[in-house]
C-alpha cells in the first residue's frame, strides 16, 4: 500500500520539471493540502466524505494522501492533534522536496 501511494505521488510530482521557485511553490501547496487533509481527519470527518469532496482528477492525484491520513491515528487531545498535523504536513513537504529539488 505504501509503495502504491509513493508511486502515485511521484508520478504527479515528476510530471513537471521545476525551477527553484517552482518546487518551493509546488511543495508548499502540497504541504498545505496535507495539512488541511490531516486537520479535517483529526476533527473526525469520515474518509468517505473526504474522498467525495475531491474531484475525480484530485482523487487520482491526491486520494493517496487522504488514504495515508486515515492510516494514521485519530487523537483526542489538541496537543497530539497538532503534532499529528505538523508531522503529516512536514512528511509530505519533505517527500516533495526530495523529488523536485534539483
């Protein structure tokens, strides 16, 4: 499952060659999306609701991110929720930077 997620995101990210400014912008956008997805997950939204909120194209491109968010635990305390959100956001930013930075 993890290899499938990584493969999909790699294909999406590698579809374009990025300059320094472009990769920073693209990776910032991906990190922001990851943050939003995990915030929504930590607030208790259902995975079905999250997937249905994505367009068909976005499900192909970012559905893996939603799936990964739901593979992570749902926390009850604000402290642990913030930590989970930050870790998820940083993980996706790092992944993107490693793929796009030249």
